């Protein structure tokens, strides 16, 4: 794929180059006194995930593929489960996007320009299969840093997160940086012939008065002809471009045309700054980063999923946040002539963790009925398909029992349903058409009252009269990811049940309407545990990287 590590640190942009030794990486002050709570033992960690990437401890918050190995760089606080000074770039690697082994930290604060922390950036591979950073276990900071500084009138706090660079037909390298100025969120464009000397283009690649500061912007092409990914530098009539920005706690995107000669992005529609904006995920999902995986000709999306409990809980657990890198998502356009919405689906490698399949075919869910999907580890995985429900549902929660009401799943539930997280559909008529709404209802997810129990919802662009209403849900202890309509809408949530943990977690299918719903096919699997070892130390890339259950 087309990446080199391009980093923002502090108020300017910096470059790292390939090398075989560390130049003055410095050290971090011991701040373990911040850990004022006794950290729980591993056996007491019911919310720690089994196949999502997490740091071994403390606070964490991008990805690339080089010569057959996937590399993950992530923000990590080695001193505390809270965000704070001393942030480093931790580094892990994988052959399959599922099992990860830790390597030495890629970047640590060591110079005046990054004395406080090393913050997010991106990577780019140069022509000739030569990365600007050689992804080994040691690093050298470029002596010519900083490469870019904020333009006049832009506060340094509003100049962050360079994207993966792309190369124009004339060989010019280009990159955008998220910013905010004159009440507009924007992607500032920089250009370079040698990847070292950069000049700012006179106008942003795109800006919008409807948004706040653009965090972790992303800009990439997507094919309109098939589901394959394309290299970030591709420009031809067979692609459209996606501009993504993170703000208001969501990752939103617009689709349009990139005019290389004018250095302009022309979207079909502007951001609105409201709930009507298209999102990668309509739940707990932020600061995503995509990359082109040339190994399998696909674009991979990864994101940070933060916690929904308190900061004090984070200190007690000894960790905070996770990446959905062990369940990363491929992206492509949904099958319609407009090419305006992306479809996302978990990568195929995740299927290698499946175990102990349970299946149900042709099950009729009568009005008010519920049945348990037994025989699997219910704190993990479910893949279900519901066919032609022909229901009309209103905007009430999953417990309402009247005509045309919700149907779906109850995950991480107790047998008496005291605790449950409902993922369900409502189908209702809008004039002559049907509308499908997918919801993730956390109100009964835990007996604990102090948690964030936001209920998330998203419309799914399907016609239930003509096609299947499908749901695929990945459950991993404290995270639930739901893909409605074969990935047309996605909702991620974090939940922390008190009782429905480990072997006490159950899974049910339910129908709270007065009409019956036919479950055409339901497949569920327990999931083996991925092997994820600690970082911050030297490891050797090994072909013998076996999986543990």
C-alpha cells in the first residue's frame, strides 16, 4: 500500500526516515502514581475483549500493510489509563489482522518539538516499495523537522492529523491536514516534490462552515465498478473520492469528485453538522483511519472505540479504549447508480476465529415470542438473517409490545432479561415506501446507573418488500458491533453488564410485534481468542505465530 509515516507532533508536522538505530529517544518520567486505584487482576476483567486489539494496560487511542505484514501504530499513554502528557506511538504487527505481537514503541517524546507527546499521524509508501519509515523496531527522527507549520491565522491547536499522502500524475506528493479557521472546518492541502520540502496550497482542498475542527481527516478514492479497493493515488473516471472528518464525536463523510488540475474536491453535498450526515458508524466509533491493502486489493478501515464507563473505572481496570483492528472493515460503494454511500463489512480473516457453530433455519417468531440461541459462548459472536418481516414500527424502545413493533436480538442478557442489550429493527411506511430503522438500545445493558447508556439508531437503505433484512452482530465482552443491511449501516456500542458476563451471558432472538417474523437463517459461533502480546519490547517477526483459544 502507499504509505510513509507522516507525523504531527505538537503544532507542526514532522517526518521520520528509515534507519537502524535510535537517535536520542529519551526516556519517560515514571508517573505510576497516577494509578491511584488498585488495578484488577486479569481474572477479574470481564470487560476486556478477546479478539479486539487492546494495549496490555493504560490508555490507548494508524494502520498499514508493508511486504505482507500489517503494522499498527496507535496513541498510547504508558503512564496512566487516562489521556495525558507523555503519549507515545506504540507499535504492533500482524500477519492476519487478527493476532498481534508487540514491538518497540515507534516514537517517544525526545526532542523540543515533541517534548509533551507524540500525537496521531499517517503513513505512506513511496515508489519503489520504499517506505519513508522502515518498519523495524528502531527509528530515527528526521533532522530537518518540522516540515510544516500552521499558516497565518490558524491556531496551533487547530492544525492536526496529516492524512496518508497521494501522488499526482505529475509526481507531486500531496497531503491534507485537519484544521479550523474563520468558523470553518477544513482540510489544508500541502504539496511536495521530494516528500521533505512542503508548500501550502493557496486554498484548502475543502472547507465547510457547518463543522468544527476536523480531527483525523481521511481522503481516498473508491471504485464505482466493483468492491475492490484502489490505491490512494489512483485518479480516473472509474473512482469517486471520499472526504471524511471526525467531529462532534462522530466520523462523517461526503462523496464527490476530485479535480486534480484545480486541487479541488467537489462533493455531491456539503456536511450539515447534523444527524443527517453520513457516518461510518452511528455508535461509539471515532478517529478512524483507512489504508489500501495491496495484499488483498481492498481498503481497510480501523477506528478507536473508547469507553462508556467512568475515568475512575478506567483506572481500576488499568486500561481504557480499544481498536477495532482485529475486526477491521472493508469498504466499497453500495450497489446503486448514485455511488453515494459506503458499505462496510468485517474482514474475512475474522472468520478464522469461529468455533462451535449453532444454526437455526425457518424459525417462526410469533407475536411476543423469544427464544434463546444456546450452545455458544454468548459473550462473543452472532450472524443472523431475517427475511421479509413486512412490519411497520414506530420510534419506541424494544420493550414495547403492540402491533408492528421491534424484532431482533437481545445480547449479553441474563436469563430473566434483567440485563440485556437490544439490537433490533423497526419497519414502517413512509408514504408509499417502507423505511427500516436499526437501533441499539443500551438502557437495560447493566444494573449500574452511572454508565453512558445512549441508544443509537440509523436508517438502513433497503426495501423490505424486495430484499432480506439482515443483521450481523459481533459481540466481544464489552463491545457490540452491528452491521445492518449487509453493512449499509453500522452501530458500535460499549456495554458493561454486572450479571450477564462470561458464562452467564445469554443471547436471544425476539419479536415484540403482533405479527409473526420468519427467521429464514440464523448462524452463530463462539469465537476463539486472538493472540495479542504486549508491546514496548523487541520482538522478532516469526512465521510461527500460533493462535491461542
